[in-house]
């Protein structure tokens, strides 16, 4: 699937390669800068060091890692430095898959945490938030490590500069891993996100307090990761090679926008929490001035 060093990958023209590399670069820089600002807000602002904002920090770290993976791919594309070695491919696949799963599960954890904060008498505590963050990351590392151990496999994406789950074969190994992984790492988090957000919105609507959008987090999961899910599902029931390389790159480009969207949703928008993380950082600077 990978091309020789300096040559254009099969199925791509010069302009298409440049366009994909530029889009990935913009997505990566936006995700890194915005999520980096979120991490800085947590570090610099004592008011944000709460159990609830710890979940925001965990999500920002996951999305930052995902943006870093996109940056490596973008630089490789623009410099025509492909393909990576087999070992580096496995490393990039593991790193990208870990942060992607942590981002998906982190969204669900954050939605559940805000449900606890607004809808129950027992506020979210450190003794709950810290184990939840550990569970999100350990679970993500566990599932991302399975392809390295033989259940599933990482291989080059169509442009050959980064690696993802190998869906080209569509054999029993891939199919069994796909459906098991998708249930625990996509459908379950999506259900938790949607249910928690809806219950939170209903509670706040009855109390005439700030409303939380019930559709935005779940919509981000569906629109951001849904194309990947559809691509993998198609590969499990049909021949993925029948899809053009351009079409196979679309889910990757869409997924790389998730870090930027999450940063805007959870760190900037006041409607997604008691106070946006960036507003807190700005408020603290204003008080110092």
C-alpha cells in the first residue's frame, strides 16, 4: 500500500497530495494549540483544579496526542518522506489508536461526570475522577496494544505516511477485533455520552439553570468517528480495495478535526460547563493586571 520514497502514492495526484498534507497540517496545528491552551489553563489556574476539570484535562491530552499524530503525517506528506519503517508504523499506529480511543472514552467520561455534578446530590470527587481517568487511559492502551499482539494489525494508510488498523484483508481476525472493539469503544461511549447529556439537560431545564446541549457531544462522536466506523464496517462485509484511495482518506481527515471541536466545546463554551477553561485563564490574568 505504501509508495517508494519521493514518489506519489498510487491513486493520488500532485495537487491532491499537497491538499491533504495542508489540511492535515492545519488540523494538527489547531488541535495542538487549542488543547495546549486548555492544558495551560488547568496548570496556571487554581480554580480549574477540580475533579470535573480533570476530565477536561484528560480529554485535552488525548486530543493533543491525536493532533501530534496528524502533525507527523502532515510533515511526512509535505516533505514526501514515506513510507515509515515497519517498526515506526506500528509505533505510530499504537500511539494514534491509543489517543483516539482515549478521546472517545474521555468524552463519555466527561459527559457522565457532568451528569454527576448537576444531577446527583453527591458531587464528583477526586476519589472518583482520578480512577475514571486511569480507567480511560488503561483501557485505551489495552485495546491499542492488542493489534501489536496479533489480534488486529496496523498497516499503512493510503498515503503511506501514517498507520491505522489494517482493514485491507477483512479476514476473521480483523472482523472479530473490529466488532468487539467497536462495541466497547464506540457504541458504549456514544450511549453514555448521549444519555448523560440528555439527563443533565433535563435536570437543568427543570431548575431553570444553565442548559447543556444534549446533542453536541454525541454529534461530535458520530460525525467525527462515524465515517471510520462505516469504513471498517464496509471492510468487514465487502472488499475494501474496491474503494478509491481518495475515499479511504476521508475518514482520517474528518477524525483529525475532533481535537479542535472538543477544545471549543469543552474548554471555550460556557454552555458546556460552569465556566470555560480559557475564560478562567483570561479572568485570572485580568485580576493580576
